[in-house]
């Protein structure tokens, strides 16, 4: 196949042009792979943070009811589903927390500590105290660090939880730091203490569930809604705005990929056209010696494709090193602005496969027009143009 030999000779005779083409594709591959890694890392972190900080399924009261009185029965039914790993019946509400002259609006959550720990791993976020103390200390509470700071509370300080004309005195048994809005508003207390404050008897406002496979949550939710009539929501429904944000980001990222493809393609096409312009006479001689238009087309397409593998390899190495540098630097993100706390790069093997395919595609597409233009030359005019 003499077209391959001619293509190699062209590349070796014009090393600067060849290096420019390789550099253009290398940079494009590196940018795209790093961007895919950043996007993937961000999406994984957002979903992980959303899933870790929230139940996978929440069962609310029926449409015409405010509370769930048969929550023990509901909990038993939930445990019967395969893949359910935690069930916590909660009594939630809004109240005011008061300590000396400081007052803050809070969300109180009445729980059984063992159930809530299985659900949310609260103890992992504890800065002070044992979450399981709430089992034996009826008038104790766990609250977020920012809330404790706002109320100027310290461990074992007393504060009032006020709801309407009722109030209870609680002691700070522990402080937690989850790195989210929970730190500013959440107050955990024993469920029976919350029931006393609310004065509605042995009821809860929701039953929260965690499952082993988060993508099975929607099926269980639909089943519960259909069989028992409870208002039930999966984590996907509760966090629909977050998932929509991820989809929107993916769309804009795809536009960015197309722009990079176009920029790299125009650079390669421009380089190939310059090469063809310089070799007009050589092309004419090849055609005069019997080379067909198809052979000339093949020469320049092959030439552009030969440059793709080294560009993909160097670009992949550059992308990997860039990702390693980002992860090593540990770039922190402000929790007030972003859902996640740090920038992560998820480098998956398929990204490097995409890099090779991208390099081949951009080189092939960019080389088509110059190759077609070369194959359309008139041999006599080409030789006479020297």
C-alpha cells in the first residue's frame, strides 16, 4: 500500500507542521478528558452528598392527615422490602431555640437514636458528645455547630425549645458538623420528648428510609404509594432540582466539547491545506505517474490519521497529570455556595478510550476537505504551478 509510505514520508519531511497538528489535538484531548473527569467527579460528589445527607425514601402522612399514628406498622412493612437497610420514624417541626438573649429558628427532629444513626450516621459528624446518649437522657439534644455558635451555647449548657405557648428545657449533649444547612438549623432530641412538646400523642410526621441500592428507591416509593396511600417520595423526587442542575450542566458541557472539537478541527484542516499548497507540484507528479484521485485522497486522510494516536497518548498523559495535580492540591469549595466541599476529578478508563476516538474523529474529519481538495487537482496545472 504505497499511500501509507507516501503519507509517512510527508510527515517526516514536514516535522514542524506535523508537530503543530499533534499539539493541537493533544491539547484538545487533555482539556476534554480533564473536563470529563471534573464533570463526572462533581456529579458523583453531588449525588453522594445528596444521598448521604438525606433519606432515600420518606413516607409522609396521607393527604387528609397531619401525622402518622401507625408508624410502627409502617416501619415493619418497610423492613419487609429487600434492600432496606435503615428505617427511622421521626417527629419533625419548626420551633424557636432560646439561650439567654439569643434566639434562632430551628427544625427539631424527634428520633430514636439507634434508628437515626443507622439512617444518617450522625455520630460520624459529631464534634462533641455521643449521639446514643439521647436514649437515656430524655431532655438532652444534639445540634449543629453553627446553631450552637449563633446561640452561644457550649456543651452541657441549657437552652429552651419554644413552640407556641409551650417550651421545654434541653441540655446540649452533643454538637455535630455535617457541612451543610443542617449545621445552622437542626436540633435532634428524643422522639418522646418531641411528642411531649407537640402534645399530639404517640405520632410521627414521617418515616425515613435508606436502601442499599439508591436507584431502587423509586420502585419502592411507587409501590408504597399504590398499596397504602401514604404520600411517599424518593430522593430523586425530593432533589429533583439538583438532578435537573446536573442535566443542565451536562448539556452545556457537551456544547463545550463540540466547540473544542471544532477549534481543533479547523487548526488541523488549516495545517493540512498549507501542506497541500506546498506540495502542489508533488501531487501533480504523482498523478502524472498514474496515481488515481482516490489514492491522493487516501494519502492525505492516512496522513491525518497517523498523527491521531500519538496526540491521543500524549493528551491522555497530560490529562492524567493535570487530574493528579488537582487532586493533590485539594482545592476546597465554599459550602455556602456549592453543594460539595472540594473539587474532585473522577478519571475513568472509558474517558481515555473516548480520547482516542476523539483524536481519530477530529483528525479524520479535519483531513477530509484538504484531502478531497488535493485529489481534485489537475495534474498539468499542479506541475506547472511550481
